C-alpha cells in the first residue's frame, strides 16, 4: 500500500501563519488607533484641555509602540520575505510599502515631539496638532489597506500553471 504524502508547500504554510499573525497585530493596532481617534476628537473647553493633551500624549505613545511592533514583525518575520519567495513579481510593491514604514516612523516621531512640546493651554496649537495626527492616521489607514491587499494577493491568488 502506497503511503500518501502531503503536497503542502511549507512556504505557503509559513505565509498563511505570518498573514494570520499580521492580522492579529493589525487588529490590536486598530483598537489603539480607535482610542487615539477618540482622544483626538474629544471636544473640551479650556478647563478640560489639560486632560485632553495628557490623554492624547499617553495614547499616542501607546500607538507608537504598537505601530513599531507591527512594522518590525512585518519587516523581520512578516510578509515581506514571503513575497519574494512566493510571488517575486510583487517584490517591488512590498519594497515600496516597506519604504513607507520609514516615512511613517519619521512623521510620527515629529508628531510625538510636537505633542510633548505643545502647551496644554494653547487650544489653537492643540487643535492643529490633533488635526495633524488625524491626517497621519488616515495616511496609515491607506497604507494598511494596501498591505492587506498585497498579503491577500500573495497568499490567496492562484497563479495558475497547473492542469492542461
């Protein structure tokens, strides 16, 4: 009796596992983004501005830590290496997304520095900073969607070549 062997490609299994891990991290980050958006959108009068600034500072620092964790997973253990193994024709897209990580790091650091320096009594400056952070989150959302699209294409798309 012939023994059946699995024809599952370990690279595909790794890609699926990494996709799942990235999805969990993205979900975690989405919760932190939602908390940051709540803090940014919080409408307060002058007496509450001190508390709003403290909340934005705290939540933005948490957001930075989670974002950095996700980007490191994507870069070191995540999908970027798998793209080259499974879909070499998509490597350029992965590299462009990877380069955006550095852009996000620089932009977020500038925003965090501004958060630390803003006077918690200067409503106009706090408002501008909140708008800048909201815009940053919007750009990150677009980036995340492009990463998700690429990951789905790598893991789920059949390139054909079988059959006859």
